[in-house]
């Protein structure tokens, strides 16, 4: 990973689990990000966010005093350019739907997911550069429960490509990792964007389609 520009990216962590907050902080510092502070309470975090103006906030969904969605809304009202990377341990479809439909959320990571440690730093970089991230575990759940008809319209291979695009891989990397031709990746990428009906997809998945088109 290219670390040369990370020192310009200022991040605040809002997480009430000491284990998770320490791990997140260590990962960010190891990759040369500027961690401005770590907070357990939303009200304390908001004061710091307003005074320090970070580039991104890593925000837990369930805090000690308020929900992450309440904090995210206040952050975006203050400065909608601040990216919100939401974290949660919950994968219940009712909560998943709340998160993916919230216009203030730019990315969602699942703490219990096998993708969390593997993708976290890459996903942070991707979101800071204008991309959107949704843990593949959640994409799979949305597809399996028919919560998003646009996802069920994709073949298994198309869905696999969609996940790879979502975690920030370029076409060449996908072709290499899946051992398929570059032309095949591009063809499937085109089919993905044509199949998905924008009128019926959730807010965050809609942003993922923009990733796929890039």
C-alpha cells in the first residue's frame, strides 16, 4: 500500500470497545494515518470532530450514549465532506437495511466478518479516495434474503466480480485473482451495471454501482 499521502488524512475513532478501538488505532498508525483521537461517547466525539475537522470518522453503530446513525447525521450536517465508516457487530437484516439505506453512511464494516481485518485498511483508503465500501458479508446477506432485488438478478460470477470491485480491486487484479481473462472481467462488469435497476436499490448499494462503473 502507498503510504506517501496518508499523513494528510486525519481520522477520529468513535468506538466503545477498548479491544476494537486499540486495534483500529494501531492499524491506522501503522499505515501512517493521523489519528486525532479515540472516543467512547458520541457527544465527546462530536465536540472533537467540530474542532479538528477530520477527513474520516470510524464510527461504531452502538455507542454508550447514542447510536452511530445519530452521530453520523450530526457530522454530515456540520460538514458533509467528512467520510463516515460505520462499524457494527450486528448482521440482523433489519439493522443491515437501516445502515445501507442511511444517506450519511459511506462505508460499513462488520467486526465479526472474516473480511474485517483483511480489508479494513484498504477499505479506509478506498473510501477516502471517493469510493464506497460494504462488507461482502452484508452484500451476501442482502442477496440471500432478497432484500435487494438488484443483487438477486446477478449470476454468481457477476456477484463475485461485484464484491471484488467493492473492495477496491481494479480489473487487472480481479482477472489475476480469479484466473479469468481481462476481457471477461470487463464484459461482466458491463452486465452488472446494466442489470441493476437503480430505482429499486438501497442507498449504499447504489453508490457501489458507481464504483463498478468507474
